[in-house]
């Protein structure tokens, strides 16, 4: 992490090799191997209980793998001697239930980590946070507390809170699943904007329209394995895996 | 002079007897204050150790020690603990106040620990995950994100514990320490009159508890500002 090697588009960000995760006897992830490159928008779909969220949460070790290797920017983060906290600064995460800090204002939510971890001066961190707030149209909420925001607003704040750390990639764990239907759009719009700007994103979602339009690659996870991955066009038009055909027929 | 005035005079004014109450009150306050400090430090430490073990499986040995501490302290009467401290552990010490501070502090720590632990465990796991995902270490997440919320949630229970502690110091007389209660007792033994000194002592405790409650209420309202 010490060197400031520029990461170019197309460089491998994540290299996942034979990833395994067991909860006791239950095998949740069964030998997942894939690569995620800079600039990609990888959308992960699959039935509930398929392991897609566990896979996503393994990428920043919120779930600790029981086997296999995850390399982030060339370094093995599953090695127990590596300092995961430093890698996590580069891997943003947005949760289904937002997880804003209720005891802090929106501005404090956004600037806490940059000030404490990146040692950015408070004034600079706040200036940047305000610019980000403007981008998502929530400038007037800077001094509000999370409880005063709607779900859609909370999730937009959660996204810009992640952005404040200048991550190389952002993981989204069902970002719109806890939202009222009329608020889904505003969150997806922010995500689509990010994708257009070239942010690398890994997204677990049930929004197939979003996957088709914004994703650069769609991944079908079932029974703890990647059963199929392809460009969105191919993925939805010509699904080859039987389980995927069945899955798509049910939800579209 | 009316009967009441006369009684008031013999119990409090004559021979400067009010000084027993004043000095006792001073001791009660000193013991409570320092016991609260020890109790809070000890309690938060034990609570963090126990909830860290519950969440991560780390600190197993310390967790076991904390478990023993909680069992022993909560399983025996405060009065016995105080007397063991004075007659057994610190048998050579003449500083009764110090012995009482330590005994009450260790006792209160056990109750504070369980209160704080319940506060930590009540914070949504998502808050931990959000903190960790930003790159905060476990201690940093605890400090910046979990503890401020947990503290706010347990403040009423903590205040209750401090009120209990304040009143519980009234057993200090058992080791011959003149606290507020003992001060009233001394007056009673001089004047052979129960009403005046006991009621006076009760009123002083009451005033202290009401004051403490008001103070905590104020703090609570300030901390709740984020939940409008």
C-alpha cells in the first residue's frame, strides 16, 4: 500500500482464487475464482441464499474466507499478516440498510474516516464532502442527522460517504432492497453516474434493468459458485446455464 | 421555644452536632465520587473485553477472568465485600475512606460492566461493519462509532446504578467510617432521639439523588439531540 503506483483502467483490482466459505457444516462459497478489473461494473445476481452477498462481503473480509486467496491490487489480503484496515480504506462499501452513524450529522458521517484515517485537515474534508453532497443534491442536509432523512437520501449519503475515502472500488450489497419503490430510482441514478465516471463497482442487486444498462459484466451465483458470467447482452439474451434460465424466467 | 425548635436545637445546634452530618456528608460524597470513577473505568474495561469476546472470540482468558469477577462481586452482599476489604485484605490500613472507595468501586464496576455490555450488544451489527468497511480498526470503531451510541443508550441505567451506589455507602458505618448515615446515628446516640437525625439524613440523601437525577436528565437531553 505504501507505493503510489497508478492503477490504470483494465488493471486487475481483485484476483480471487478458489474462494471458500463455510459456516460450520454449511458450505456457502464453493471454489469461486474470478478477476475484477479497474473500470468494470460487475453485477452479481442469484437466488437468495446463493452466497452472492457472502461473496461480496468476502472481498473486504467482512466475511473471512475459510479457504482460497483474494488478492487486491496484487497483494494477498487473506494473509493474516496483512493489515486489512489499510486495504479497506481503498474498498468502499454500501450496505442494504445504509448503516449511517445515527449520532453524527451527515457531514460528520462523511468526514469522520477521511479526518481520522487519511489525516485530511477538517476544513478540506468538509469542503470535499460539501462538493459531493452537491453532486447528489443533498447540500441542505449537511447538518441534519440520519434519522431526519428518507431511505433514498440515506443511501445516497452512504454512497458519498464511501466516496470521501477515494476508494479504488465500491462494493454494493443490495443497495436498493430496503427502499420504498419510489426511492429506488434516485439511488440507481447516483450509481449509474458513478459507473459513467469510471468507478469500479461490484454490485449485488435484484434490479435486472440496472444490471442490463449499467453493468459491464453480469455474474450468476448459485449454490456458492459462479455458474455463469457474461456481458449483460449475452447474459440476458442467451443464458446457457439451466439454473440461470430458470432464475431469469422467474424474475423477468 | 416550641417543642420542635427545642428538638432541632438539641439535635443539630447544641455542641455543634450538625458537624457530624456535615463531615459524614463529605465522606459520603468523597466515597461515592471516587467509587463511581473506579466503577466506570473498571466497568467499561470489563464490558469491552466481554463484548469483544462475544463478537470476535478474542481475549478468551481475560473474558474468563471478567466472568469470575462478575460472578463473585454480584453473588455476594456489598456489606460482606466491604468488611472483607477492611478486616481481611487491607487489615493493616487505617485509611477507611480509601478502603471504602476501593470496595465500592470494585462492586460498582461489576454492575456498570453489565449495563455497558448490554449497551454495546444492542448496537446494530451494521454499525460495526460500516466502521470496519471504512478502514477503522476494531478499537477505533469502538471508540468513534459504537461507544458514543452505547453510552447514550445506557445512560439512564448508569444513572440508576450511581444512585444505588450513593445510597449503598450508608453501610460504611460497619467498618467504623463516619459517613452521612453514621453521622446521624452518632447524634441519635447522644440525644436519644430518632426522628430529627434520621429525617435529616433522609432529606439530605433525597436532595442528592434528586440533584443527580436532574443532572443526568440534562445530559441525556443533550445527547438525544440527534434523534429529533
